[in-house]
């Protein structure tokens, strides 16, 4: 009996070690895939930026809003203040030649948010595909399939994965810190035809089936939703006149407080000047 026990112990050890090795190899493989997928996403992002986007020089002080006074007896016409311009130029012709489902570009200065926006036939199309349409578990930044592709709806909903390395919409959770908001109070959104400044007015946690994700048919419904959302915000945008807001974007990513938790950042859309192609 003693000799049989001695034979069983080494066998048990071998089985345990084999199982542990299998777990180690599997976990290592998953980590390697995660690293490679992240690296490929970062590389793809930089390639598309280099191909189609130019960050423009900052506007001069003269381009900022200024009051002009009419001088009695002066027959000259008042000089118009230059319109605020978007700080980037995007070559949508190049982008849409690669993938016609690219509908816009979103940009937040001094952050990782600098991406094309795609729109599929459903909200599952780009969960595990990059903006090129190729498989990548990091997915792409995408517009809700219910929205009009020209961003003319009252609520334009944009999704992105909450990546641990801060890519995609991983940076949105930064808005849970009021100091981060002070450093990044605006984003920019360009379509092939229009450019918008996004004045960020709220960030909060909400269930994935909440009214935050309604496209809204009436402006009154939008205003009612904003009145509900603003007091929940993790940052203070100052005084917000809801009655003056005509359109918003809702930027959405996963959160982990409960199973269906999402963290959303709301931006009021303000149309700005569309930049000319930069001189070569």
C-alpha cells in the first residue's frame, strides 16, 4: 500500500504541473495577442493620421471674437471678425476611398482621441473591426447606425471601447477627474461638409438602455434629457443654457460599476469654419 501511494504522488504532481503549464501558455498567448492587437491599432491610427490629417497652426488673436464700434462719420464698412476655424484639416476623399463607411473624424488636442468615425449597418459591425474593415478586437470609433451620417440629428451617438492603454475611448474616463476636464474642455468633429466644436457639458455613468441613447425626435425631448444629465456630471462645465443647445454628441464607452454601466460624455455641437486644404 505504501509503495502504491508513493507512485500516485509523482503522477499527481505531474498532472498539476501540466495543468499549470497549460494555463501559463494560454495566458501568455492571450497577453501576446492583446499586445499585438494594441500595437496594430496604434500603428493603424498613426498611418491614417499621416495619410489624411493635418493639424493646423493655432489661430492668431485677431481671429478671436472681438466687438467693433462704428465711428460716426466713418464711411468705411466695419471689419468682420474672422470665424473660428477647426484646428485640423481632414482629407475625406482619401479616407472614403479606403472605406466608404468613414463618415467623420473626432479630435481632442493633447489626448489619444484622434480617430476616423465609421458607421455600419448595425452597432455590431465595428465592435471587432478597425476603421479599415479588417478584424481587430479593439474595434473602431463608430456612429450609431440609427443616426444620419451627416450628424444632423438632435443626439448623435458615438461609441468606442474602453481600452486599458487609453486608446479608442479609454481616455473618456479621464473626465471623472474634474482637473482632466479643465485641461480638455472641448473636442472637434469634422464631417466631409461641416466642422463642429464640441463644448463638453456633462460626463456621467448610465445604463446602456437609458434615455441617453435616444436619438430624439423633438428638441424639447433633448432639452429634458440634458436637464436630467447635467446634475449627474462628474465635472462642472459652469453655467449651461440648455435652451440654446440645438444638437449634441454623446460619446459612450464601457464602465464597470455594474453589468450594463456606461460612461458617457456629452458635447454641445457648435458649427465652426471649415478649413481649406493646406498648401503643399
